[in-house]
């Protein structure tokens, strides 16, 4: 069986991407790291097949991609579509946010991620505030 996730051949690429994260990714990572969101572990610069996603939660099969300026150059939209389709074939849910989303509304981005997460986490395991119950 061929290894699909975090291939050794992509280790240097992932390491370089982690060293050179854009500001928007750094801001989002500060909220996701260390099981910071609903107690779920996220990994940054995680490879799936031949592609690297910005953030990935293995337990929920959730990829979060931060679209910066490089996603708006000629040909990028088609590449992103093909890339996303290839990643989704592994049963991974894919969420795209933009740098601007993070800069202007980081809390809203986190809420969108939590909405997706809450659909995959059994209700009994959700933190009380997300369920809207008072303690």
C-alpha cells in the first residue's frame, strides 16, 4: 500500500512551508495549535497525496486552506480546484478561507471551523458554550 499522508519525500517541502508561514497562517495557527479548538489536534503543512494543506485535523478529516495572494494568479483557480478534488477523494472535508477573512474576522473564521467540527464530534463531547447550554 502506498503511503498517502505526510510522505517522507515531501518532508523538506513541509518544513520550508512551516518556516515561511504567511502572517494570516501564523494568526490562525496560534488558535488551532495545542488542541486549541474544541480539543482537536491540528497539524500544519500536512501532506495528502502529492499536495500539502495548510492545516489538517486527522481525527475529523478536516483540511483548512488559507488562500493568500498566490491563489489569485493566472491558472491558480484551476490548480486549486484539481488539488481540492484530489484531496477530497480521501474523504477529507475541505474549508477555504482567505488571508482577508483572517485579518478582518478571525473569530468568524474560527466559528466556521467549529461549525464544521461540531458536525463530526459527538454532541456529548462538545464543549458546553458551543452547544449553547449554560453551566
